[in-house]
C-alpha cells in the first residue's frame, strides 16, 4: 500500500512548546491512526520523509516510532518499511488529547520500576494498620467502579497506600513528583473502563485484589509480580493491547 501523509505542519508546530517533540510526533501519528487517516496495513513515510516534513531531527522521529512500536501500534518490516498494525479504541479521543498519551506512557515506565518494588517492600514491612488502609482503599475503589463513578483520586489512593506501606517515604515522594501524568493516565484508562465492558471492570478489580492478597500474605515476590502485571495490563488497555482473557500470573 502507498504511504499515507503525516503532513499537518501547522498543528504540529503550534502545540505546547513545553512538550517533548517525540511526544508531539507520537500524538500526531496516534491521532491519524485513531481517525482512520492511517489504517491498519498502511505504510508510514520513512524516517527521512517524516523528519523533512516536520523539520525535526531523525533521532526524534526514531524515538517516537520506537514508542509506537513498543505499544504495538506499528511494526517495522525489514526492507519494506513501517506499517500500522493496530488501531486503539477510537473512543479514547473522547476523553483526552492524543498528544498526552506518550507523556502518560513514559510515566507508566517509571511506575513499573517504582511501584513493583514498593509492593514487594509493603508485603515485607506493612503493619496491620497499613494493611487495613490498603484494603479500605481497594474496597472504596471497587465500590466506585460498580457504581460507574470511579475517579483517578480513588485509584491513586490505592496505589499511594501501598507506597506508604513500603516503609520508605521516598517511594511516596517520587510518586508524588509525577502526579500529573499518573493521574492523567488514570483518568483516561478509568474512563475507558467505565464506559467499557463489565469484564474490563472486573479485570481491574481482580488485579487490585491480587496485589492486596499478596501483601496480606506477606508474599513479597508475588506482590511485586501482581503489581507489575496490573501496571502492564493498564498500559495495554490504554492502547488496546491487553490480554483480556489471561489471568494474573501466580
């Protein structure tokens, strides 16, 4: 199939100058995939063509394409070029700007490192009071999910309660330092969950419950694995790549 254009220079150049160029380009291509301008099977322009069209360096183009590949949206075929392989849920556009997605996903990478280890330490060090706080936050989150009223604040309270139970206040400090993209990610994924299937809502609650159970049993490695699985699934749900039929690892 012939190349589809990514030539929208005015909108590209007029976006928030504080935003990374790689994030901007990621958002631009994602928007074209969501809108159907780029369809599954379409070939993207080459790195050189994208660089020339938008007057940005090839390393920036390469960064954006690598992130799109990591999220399962495009794939590179040796000698043939780069092709669109997946279209996320179009309703994502109803809840946030495509420009923000790369920023959210970069924060999610930090969370994988930070919260996986925080859950491990929470299982080892939590007090009875801290376990009760984690359980209460989980129960409140579940109740709000069932009422389809869940908020990013409720999700954050659950994750913060685990960071606080780690016994190291720096986990909380670091998590607080990236609150903007973390809450943005939570708002978007929870909106997709709220307006999605009941199965999707159950998956999120079950993933939280697996983390709670591991911390309650003081199984440090299982708590770490359960948290990493949950964060990975959340990322996958955002770009439409989660393994919805696969249970959490044991």
